[in-house]
């Protein structure tokens, strides 16, 4: 416990002294931002090798230190079949990176005293009243058993993914419990989907374990209730427009649809890249009913747009000369909220909407303790390092992707080894 108190203190100091660049500027040279130009070339060589070997269709990067851009490049093709060169402002499906944006939108309402973190979600969405926990399921007989949960689900638990609400659920094929996980081209509505999530038994008691799942979709519905507006409107007003994220959407306007990169699959290291077979995954942002706002996985964005969001968080809540959140709110969001639980085998923790790197972390060995971030299932990732005053992002769109961990981890290595 002492080490996490110390980590929180260090993070507080780092956030307080971080330079708060309100716009990005291009570094005069890598050295101007504390990077070795020669060593940074390894990043170009690494990413280009992924393209040349057919391991990735494309990659786009954004690395900035002290608000100075040191690496912002596009590699490969947005469409392999047409050999369309990737542009830096092409649009990507960012999946679970949506969670951070939605979390910040909710926390603007927290600062307006619209709720308390330990309020039960049932106070605002009655369908969550009296939750039950899964005890057993017999899929052959089509039966299952539940028991009353030990407590109600709180908003804090939803934000930190320890509410017992998963993605894959033992009963998710039953019509009364079936929900869209990541997106939908059907005429689904967030209110209806969230009520079906509420009807499903929890897989753990609230607060018992880190269970990554549909929590932020519920948060999206809570935003609609508290703000009195659809989620897409609330996000636009509270986060996207103030930060200057003009290329981030649930559903793309017609004049931007052509900038959406194609989606590919590579299920094993031996298999070649192939066009993704799931049409909803490929086309949800440009086709279909366009009625479902998935706060957990539904946004598309550019790497520069999302970099602005990252810089805002690095700055302690402000960017584009707009304050989105108060500094103390950001500090609170970056404290461990899951106790002794871990997000994975990498010894990381989770705050309110963000994964937290601990001194014992083995995922990003080179990242500083106190670093925070997350990624998306189509293979995108962002990292925010307050100690180095550094943000680093890399996007591609492949799912499933046998090289996903290698792609993202080696990107981090290539960036950090170039720091002077």
C-alpha cells in the first residue's frame, strides 16, 4: 500500500510540474525535444519492416515531448488491394480508446456535482437495482443459477472495471441478454442495450475483481441521463470540440468516409493479411442504421486528434486553451481503484478509465511508473508518460492480429531507446 501512495504522490508532482502545451509545435530537431535523431531512425526502420514483410497493412505514429512533435508519420497503405498510400490524417477504428474519452465526459459532470462516484448506478438507471451474480450455467439444458450480489454496482466500479460486468458472458447468446459488444449496424439504441446488460447476471460480486467489459457503455448511457442529451452530442460539446478533436466520431460524415482505413485480419503469424470478414466491424462507421453510440468501443479518430486528448490529460485537464477537467480531478482519476487486483499478468493497475503502470509492470518495461494509457482491439495504443512529459501513439487496424503485442511493444521500445 505504501508504494502505491508514493506512486500517487510522484504522479501528483509530475502532473504539477509538467509543461502544459496548449498546441502542438513541430520540434526543430529531435534533439530539441530530447531525442537522438540517429536512434529515432530505428523507429522508421522497424515500422517499415512490418509493411515490407506483409505483417501490417499500415501504421501511423504520433510522438510528442513537451508539446513538441518528434515523430508523426504514415507507413504503408490504407487499402492494400488498391495500394492507396496511407495519409497521416486517415481515420482509424479506435475501439476501447473510446473509453477514455467517455470517462472524461462523465467526469465533467462529476465536477458539476451531478453525481458521486460511490452512488449506485441504479439511482440513475433503475434496471440495475438488486443485481444478481452467476453461480452456474448448464448450456445443454439451457438453465442457470444465480444468487443476490453482495452489494449494488457503483459508478466508481464501472469506471474501474471491477463491477463484475464482462464482455463475453455465459448467457450472451440468449435473446433477452444479447447485446452488441463493440458496434452495430442495426437500429439499436443505447438505452435498450444498457437495460439488457443490466438484466444479465454479474460474473463477480461488485468490487471483487477486475472484470474488463461493457462498463463504459453503461457510463455512456449515464452521461445521456445526466446531460439530458444523446451521447454523441454530449461528447462533442464536453470534450471533442473544446479539445479541438474535429475528426473524432461515432459515425463519419459523408465527406470524410473515404478517409477510413480498411480493416484486415491476421489470425496467426503464418497467415497473410486478409480483408476482415465481419462487415459490421468494417463498415459500422459509414453504413447501417447509425443509431447506436457505444461508449466502450464505437469511436473512430485520427492519431493527431487522439494525441490532442492525450496532451490534455498530460497537462492535467487542459488543451487548446480550454480546461476540460480540473487538475485535482485528473490526479484522482489516475489513482489505483482496484486494490490488490491486477488488469492482467503484467502487474498493472486501473484508475478511473485508464490503465496505470506500476513499478512492477512488465508490459511496458521502459515506461516510467505513473504512466497511463490503454489501447483498442483493432490494434491501436496510446501511452502518456508524465515523468518524461511524453505522449506516444501508434495505430493500425488489424483484428484478430497475431502480431498485436509485438507491434505495440516494439513501438514503445523504439521510442524510449531514442530518448537522450
